[in-house]
C-alpha cells in the first residue's frame, strides 16, 4: 500500500465540519488525559493493537496529535498524526455504524488543519489502503516507490526463544 503526500498549504482554514458533526450528535475534539487509557483500549478492541499503539503515542505527545469522535459519551472514531513519524497522518478509523456520514473525513481534516497550524507544509498519509479516498477528499498524490515505506522493518511478533 502506498504513502500519499498532502499539501497542507492548499487546505482552506475551514473548521465548519466540527459544527456539522455536532448537529449529528458527534463531537470532534482532542481527547483529555483521563481518556487516554479508554481510547487506547477502544482502538485495540475495534481496530487493532498496532493502531492502539499509535494512538497511545499520539496521546503522549504535547500537545496531543490526535482527535476523537464521540457520540453519547462513547467513542465512534479517531485519527492520529505524528504517531509513527513526524509529519505522518494516520491511523484513522470510524466504527461501521457511523461510516458514510462524514465523521472520518472530519477527523482527517481536523488532523490536517492542526498540522497546518503547527507549521507543517505537507503531510504524509502512510500505508493507505484506499488511495482514491485521499485523492478525492484532500487532493493527495501517491508517492512513487513508497510501499512498503516506513513500516518495512517493523517487528511483527515476539519470538519466544
């Protein structure tokens, strides 16, 4: 799966998606400290331990480099950046019952605009499984020869001896 490059300087400084999601009962925000263990556990249960490790890293950053989507005091989605490497966006996930309603796109835009405010000119969406989504939503372009990318040498399991 390829990495994709996103020009942050071309993104409009438009946060109206926050209010749009709020009208649906979805709050897009950064998690607070007491929620750290909850979001890490939730991501592990609903997505993967690998993604949980990345949101754990993002919630440890100061300031936090992640956003959550919450509905009726429960998480329904998340997105991170600067978790695997500086300048990288991802991972991101939304539970199946909330997909197709703009929540994932709102989480993506929140992270990218936050990166832009921090002074980043570009973001890398790493190891994406749907390049067309990023092309359509934020004008991302595929980085040639980027697969397997930064994850190529990661340890995938622990040998027992």
